[in-house]
C-alpha cells in the first residue's frame, strides 16, 4: 500500500507533467487536485493519503514506465484507429487535406474546421456534448475546459488559447452527463484520454470522437503575462486575452495578441514584433521537449495551421487536416459535397514540409535532449525517435534551447517586467542564435555538396553512355 501517488514521484518530480489532470480523475483515493505552481503551470498536488497502486500513472501521457500494450503512440493507435495508411512521422491516417469552413473561418483562429466539425457532431447527434476550452469566470485563470451542448455555446469556444488548462474536471462532468461526448485537445491530452479509454472501455463508447489540435508546445501563464507587459498591462489587470487576432488584409502569420486592461481598454500587439516565441522555447513546459507526437496522432482528426505557400498568404486562415477515422472522413466529404467546406487533398510530401520545423525539433533533436535528461538522472518515457543520429552542432542547439526555456521561466518568476526580461535574455538568446546559424550553414553546405555529387554522377553516366 502506498501513501503517496506514484504520478507525483515519477512524473511531476521529473518535470514531465503537462497538467492534463487525468490522474486527478483516476485517483480512487481522491488524493490529488490541480493547482498552480510557481512557474505558471497547472500541476497535480497531494491533498490526502493514497491507497492505490498506480491507477493515476496508467492514464498519464508521460508515464516513464508504461505497459507494453500502450508503450508509445504506435501501440495505442493500433488499439483505436483503423486507417488505410501509415507514416512514421505522422502516424496512421486516411487522407490529408487543406482548406477552411465557409461559415466559421473568420470567427475562428485558423480555417474554422475545428468549429465546423464540432457543430456537425452536435447537429447530426453523433455526440450530445462537446468539451473544449472557453472563457473562465475564475480571476487570473482566463480559460478552462467546459461543456457545450448547443451551437451557440460552442461558438463561444472557437479560438486558440495559449494558456494552461486542465481536463481534471472534464471526466467527472462526463460521468454526470447523459449521452455521448466529443473532446477537443492537444496531443498529450488526447493521449491521456486514449489511455483512460484503454483502462475503462466504457469511456470509448462515452467519448466516440476526438478532435486533435496540432501543438507547438504548451505555454506557462507567464507567456500571457509577458505579452501583456509588452503593452504595459500588469498581470493583475489582464482581462480577456486573445492570442490569435487575425488581420484578414495581411498574411496568416501576421496576427496579434490583445487583452483588456484595468480601464476596459483593449490593447494589442503584433506577434511578429515580439520575436520568436516558439523556436526559442520561451515559457514552454519541460515535458514538451520529450514529446514526439507532432500531428496529434491518436485523434480521429488532427487540425493545424497551413503554414505553407500559398495558404500562408491568406490572412483569413487555412487549416491542414489529417483524417484518421471513417467518421472523420465522412464528415469532411459531406462538407465538401454540401459546399460547407472549401477543401482540397494535400500531398503527403507537402504536408510533411509544412511541419518540418517540428519534425526537426521533436524527432531529430529528441535524442540530444534525452541524453541531457538521463545525465541528470531524470526519467524519460519510451520514445520512438530516441535512436536518431544527432550531429554535434545540432546537439549544441538542443542543449542551449533547453537552457533558454528554463531561464525564461526562472527570470519571469523573479521579475515580471518585459523590458528587464528582454535585456536579461539577450545573452542566452545570442548563444542560441550562434549555434543555430552554425547548424544551418553546415546543413546548407551538405545540401549543396549532395547536389554537386548528383550532377557529377549524372555527367559521368551520360559520358559513359555516349561512349
């Protein structure tokens, strides 16, 4: 008999928690509850004695000692998805698309396909409720998972939120609701749901559809505070932050962050003026450095931004979609036939290129980060790309990026002022940029060298044929 939940010892203490909250729901002793930590993340904390033997760990997406049948996303996908195709970088899939919803495009963060699918699931009575992220009435929280049972409810939850949320209350609400439920979530949250469904098959019937959001990494609440501080809005005065305000007259990546201050005045700032918030790892959860699921592989359908030509030129927004179930495929085809969707097939190679930055970081650079963690005696879950070869220059990029991520959280924790933060981060960012430039130059040289070798080889072959 344990008196301490194993998820705390093996996940939280190893800085692998993403705050999904599935452990809180699954703990039969009610020994856990979610609370804010000092770095702006929602994490489980112990509130009573535990008499369970690892129930909480079985549903954790970053469990470092998972059972063989759910060891990685590959094994879990075999349990839940029946598809025509498989690719090692994106998992099981039926088709890949790019496009948008004609009705919900302008009111959503990207192409509005997440909203469209959610509405159709309700209208067709495939599910009775949708769990997604909505505005919260709790001061300082801003957003939380909540239920929508009508289209009007749903339309209040159709924006991207780069703010910590938890599903801890979702499962308990599901138990109380009559009918079936669909859930919208990022990769690690979707994985937690699949693990819960594996452990309790009744949840598979209760939750027949999962909409996955392709994620670039989970951000601390510090991210919101930092952006507000860039507009001279103090953390205590932030109201209704919006992270993806579109400029439909500009390009897709020319969006803004906005919020209301203490005087109910809306302020906004173009994100491209802030600097790289994603490639640097600023304010990111440490667990995200040990995630190799780029495209939310375990959902029925995965949705992301179409960061590729020509779609990125359109400020109204465009989605990429990966369908992974027959129901998802049916909903898309019906939308196309009814002219509710303007969607085209997207070749695999083009989709892969649109996510190349994430593949480089989460797959190619993963062994370097695992090496650092293991050197510090930290546990790491089994990963599919752990044996990838990493060049020395790219390994240095990964190590410095890990330092930048950690320093960003430590600095903001001590002094929440954007100007001071930016000045303090100049030196570690300069070092990261230096290592990144070296890596890019070497990669460009190798690409040039390979092209020259191919041309020489072709010339020699042609000469031999002429002889």
